């Protein structure tokens, strides 16, 4: 017979120590932090993809517009809420843009989604801001983008700012060469360091026909569907601020993806800036030989 006394009750299971609880909490915290970081990264990637896809659709819609109208559209007024009857319509009068009610202005301009046959969602980036839009004012006039009367062999000048429609094979002296038409047309584009990357003033005259701008994740200077202007969640540099929709027309627009020279701010705008001749050729209105 076993003389060792036995308890009539089983021993209770030992509970967790404070150290073990702390270790478990730490592991759970790390796991949650990793999950949040992965989710944020996926969300950011999805918003960027949405933005670039919509910008490509806007570029295609503008080409379709040029094919039909032979000019570029003026911007819509970003200050108008979605419920306004004029929201999304280009603000144009007498062959000139007048977003503010004054001829020759594009301040507050956004992509004119109704005029282009798009929805407001199509003209909104992945961060729910309307795309800013600027076009060179000389390109909104009637027939301003019709280069079919320009001839590479021509030696004549412009007539009313466009290619001479008197161009024929028998009178090439009346024909406007493409370089003459392209000179000083379109936007100059620089990076944040001030280096010119597209230049309408110097050969080969690569001015941007227009610029479509997403303010990116910071949202600075872009309009919401309410018609209110967004404020940046970080500090935008002087150059990035040139792309703000509420600013008057700038001497040039900025496209870059690197920090500014001081390294204190960053550039996160997403910009579409097709060359003028590229848009014209896609619309089937490029120069042709009349010989």
C-alpha cells in the first residue's frame, strides 16, 4: 500500500505569469502593426493605379474631343459643387477660356468631365480630388489644332495663328511648316530643380498641349466634389505649389518625383503632359504633304 498521502482534489493549472502576458501582447502588437502597414501599402497602390488609369481615360477623351472639335477644351470651374448645373462644363466664351468670368483665365480650372463625356468619378483621382487641368489658351480657339494644312515642305507663315489653308502643291510658299506652327505653342514643363523638360520656345518645340494634375496623397491645391479646395497633409515646395488649381496661370508647370533641392518637402503630384504634336497626330490632324 502506497503510504504517500494524496490530495482529494486535483492541482489547479498554473496561470500565465506577467512576463508571459507581456510577451503575448508584444507579439500581437507587432502582428497588428504589420497588418496595418500592409493594408496601407495596398490601399496606396490601389489609389495610384486608379489615378493613372483615370488619367489615361481623360487623355483618350481629350483626343476624341480634338478629333471632333479641332481644338482643346477649356477647364471647368472647380469651385462648383457636384450639384451645380454648370459643374463639369468647360467655361468658354467667344473662343476663349473664362473660368472666372474673365476672358483668358483658367484659375480654379479642373477637367471638364461633362464636356468630355465622362462622369465626375472619371475626373476624380484615387484620393477623391478632382484633377486640375490647364491648357494653353491659344489652343482652345476654333481649328487651333488642325495641322492638316501644314506641310513639311512649306516655307510660308501662319495665318491667324494656324496653318495656312491656302496651302496647295502648286503653292508651297503658302504652306506653313510644322515647326512654324509648333513654336511658342503649349506649356513649358520643368522639374523641381528648375530644369526644363518640355520647351515650346526652342527647337524641336516640344510644348505640352495641356496638363492634367493629381495632387497625390497629400491633396494640396486640388478641389473636392463639394467645390472646396483641399489643403496639403504635408509641406509642399514652391515648385509643387505652382500646380495648385486655385492659382492663376503659371509661366510653367512642374512634373517631378524627387525631393526639392532643400530636401525638406517632397513632390507627389501625378502629371499627364502630352506633347502638342502627339495629341494632334493621335487625333488624325497632323501635318501632311501636299505634293
